[in-house]
C-alpha cells in the first residue's frame, strides 16, 4: 500500500552518485521512529526534511525497508533544522546567530511565513535589507527547484536526464516553456525520446510544428549514423516522411536558422558534418607545404644503415615510400596485411631520429587496441586520437583544438580507414601549421563506425602522394592468410593454404566445431557478423564460457538478466573511459567479483591495468570469446575462427569478409558454408557512402 511519510534524513548509508540511488536512515517526524528507506533521491541531504511517497516492503536480504517512489524536499519545520537550513551554503552571509534570531522573532514556522510573505522579515530586529533579500531568494529557489524536479520526474525523466538540464540551464522552466526540444538540440546525451516525454507531459499539441522539427532532426541524424552518409539527398529526405514536401521544407528552413543542420544545394548535412568536411579540406590543403629536402644519396645511405642494423631488406617501393615521406608534408601509405606497412614506418621513424633529432614525433590510432599494437611494433609512444586530443566524455568536446594546439612536428596516424569525419576534423583543427602528416591504412577494410569515408576520399582526391604497398612479405606461419586476403581484394579464386582451413559445416554443427578447436587452442578469437541466432555471437559466448570457464565453487559470479559474469571470463569494454585509459573495444579478463551489502564490484585486468566496475556500469561489458567483425577491426589475433553461416548471408560482403580474414596472423578457420563464403566475397557493398569530402578536397587543391 502506498504511503506518504514526512521524515527527516538522519544519515546516508549508501549512495550511487550517477543514478542517485540512495539507502538512508530517516526519522518519521510524526512518530519520531527511525526507519530505513531506499530509492532514487535527487539530493540526499542530511537533516533535510522530505515528503516520501512509497511503501514498506520486506527485502529478502535486508529485511523491512521503505521503498521510496518519490522524495520531495520540504522546508524544515523544527527549530534546530531551520537554523541549520538558514545558515547553509544556500544562504550566503547568513550565520547560525542570524538564523536563530529569525526563528526567535517569527517562530518555528518562520520559513512557511517567509514563503507566503517575505515582508515578515521586517519584524526581525537588526536584519539588513541585503540579508532579507538573500533569505527570500533562497527560499524561492528551494521551492522552484523542488517543484521543477518533481515535475520532470512526473514527466518520466530519469535523475541523470534531469541532472543534464540542471548542469546546462539556470532556468529550466524558461527554456522548456520556449521549446521543450531545445535540450535535444543543444545538450550532448539528451535524446529525442526524453524531449518527447517533456512535450507530452507539458501537453504540447500533437500537430505543433516544434514536434515535427524535432522528429525531422532526429530522423536525419539516425539516417546518417545508419548509412554512414555525411549528407542526405533532398529527394531521399522527402521520401522518408509521409508529409507534404512544403511542410518538410519549412521544417528544414527552421532547423537551418537554428544552426541545427546545414542545407547545401540539394544536400542536408546533420551533426555539423558540412563544417567538418570543410575543415578537413581546408586543413589538409594548409598542411601541404614545401619541406626541407634531403638529397637521395644521403637518404639511401641512411636506409642502408637501417637495413644493416635491423637485418631487413626494403624493396624499391618501400624505399620510395621512405624517401617520399621526407620530400612531402602530407603522404599516404596504403596496403593490405603482410605488405610491409609496419616495416616501412619503422624505417621512417628511424630516419626521423637521425634527420630531425629535436622534432616531436607522435603516433596515434583510432582505437586503444590499434594504438597499443602500433606502439609495440614501432617502439614509439602511441595514443588513441581521443586521448591525444584530451577528450571530455561528458560533453563530447576536445581540450586540444585550434586555440590550444598540440606540440607536434610529425604525426603518424594508423588504421585511418576507421577514423570518421568528425574525429578527423577535430584532429586537423588541433595540429600546428608546421606539422607533417602520414596517413596509414587499408582502403579495402571496413569504413568507420561514424559517418564518412575519410581515408578513401583522401586517396580518391589525389591531393597528396600515395604509396600502395602490394608485395606480400609474410612468409612464416600464416602466409596463406595474407594470400587469401589478397585473393579477396583482387577478386581472384580463393585459396586455402599455410594457416587457412575451411571447415564446411551445417549451421547446427558450427558451435560444436568451434568448441572442438577452442578446446585445443583456448586463446583463439571467434568472429561472427551478428549477435542473434543459433551460431550468433551471444550463443557462441555462452558455449565458450561453459567450455573454458565453467562455474566452480571457488569462482565468484554475478548474474544480470540472462548473462552471468564469472571470475576468469573474457570480456570487452563497450565504452570509452579516458580517465582510466581504457577504451571501447578493449578486451580484459575478470580478476575478481566482490559483493557487499547488495553492491557488486568487478575488477577487470586489461593487461596494462585493473579497472573496477560497479553494477551500474556492467551494461558496458560483454563477453568477448566471440565478437563482431566490426569490433575486431584495428586488432590482430594469433588465431581466428570466422563464422560463415547461411543465415547471415545478407550481412556478408567483400569488405566485411576481407576485414575478418585479415585479423588473423598465424591461423584462420572458416567454419560454415564454403558456398556462402566464396559467393559473398564477390559481393561489393550495396551502399556506397554519400560524402562531399572528395569533391571538396579537389576544389580546395585547385
């Protein structure tokens, strides 16, 4: 049965700052009995009085407690708490003595009197006019905060969503009264559905044009993320909605006036992507400048020295790539696996040390795994692009920018095909004018998750020298993997040799085959194109957990819905956590699971450090014996199993399968249908991303 209790918060037992979930001891103001309460509270302040709505329940572990449905702060009514309230930080310059004099003059119900008529403060002896204003304003602000918070909660907003509004607006009511969709346009992390809840709660008419504008804005952004296009053609836009074109065009005009989108000719750019493409074109052109030349004889002597010291032999294309780097301020090295990209970069770095010993050379990559691999292979420090730019996860901004540029003379960016338009534009803005740039990648791999195809567009534009490395050098174990990748890239008949095995299996036999291989090689990485299905990622992970890390009396575990996390599990992080120096896609092992009073703490070893997660952050973890091909991009694994199922035929194409195959270094198993594999590797992408960057680069270089 729902009850309403007026109570004072005695002390907080437990509080989760992110969700505002609180367990606390309260004192019932009517009976003076203490009780335990648990639930969401916007501000859990000791000694503050609350109107609690909820019900008493018997928790199976913690016994009887009051389950809080809502907690509305109340103005205090007892003398001691009134004095503490008036002398708190909410009332600057009001000390305990002044607060006590107010209670003595007006009585314990003084706050209610002041709320009703601030003029009653004139009856308090020796109270200055400025202090009267501070007290009246403080009580008014308290009441306003109280009513606004409760109202937003009633609309269905979470404490986190309300906190975003509080952090960004001084007067939430004024903003929402003007247009309740403004936070959706302006605040990073405040979504369309949250704004709709406010609109419905405020009773906004269903045919209000502000609803249409927000829906158009949301659909444009989702379409860009779904397709990877940086713009939506006007003709396609008109087909996306069951409305008259004039009505839709009027919505575009309003969104354009508010700088929410850019309409350039017959193209509609969401996300500020038009600005991003313009920045990339302008900045890359600015970074094409004459450089101090080194004669060929000197470079050839240095190259010979590097070959002797490292016991390697560069071919003529690699040598020309090294020479070209020192002749140009902007350059691209493009090539598939095993074609010597890393060896060539090592040569460039070694010559940099000799020719420019005082220069700052920085390596970076779009993911933490790619960055760590680049650092290990080059013996140079490497960072993720987000880390290099000092990314602020709260508002998705970068501390390094055109006003606060990086101190770099040479920048080498690996895995460039994974870098999306906005991230690349942000990086270009943060580079000093003197910085020389080397872009490294494989144009045949998957494009970035975010909108754009920056690496391909730069190559196609022809604005700078491009060195294509094609010769295969990997002759040790696994050389057949490189040959198969080449077969796919050049659309030749697929060959399976030297580290490549194609195991033709029916769909129901795929997981048993995977388990047989994993039983012999537990460190193997499984890749699959989708999560659901009898041979999907989720099913494979459950089977792999049972095989490689079964339940045991000495292993702690924690269940969330149908997922069990267990000590020893292999897991992947799905969120960037720059403060911890771990990023989306990083893989680790659960070292320990600790439970205490209903709370859980999971420690995960990411090789370089152990990071702890509480139960609220477990949504950002997923088992990782089997991962998606997209998530594997930028990584290499000693041994890989790639699932090829007839059920996922529609998802498979040349670019996706090429990326999957090229993740393996020594051993690759293709498990499933040979016919599906050999047919789908011929299928090119049905959708070519629509971007304006290539033509903008060409026009900028004219």
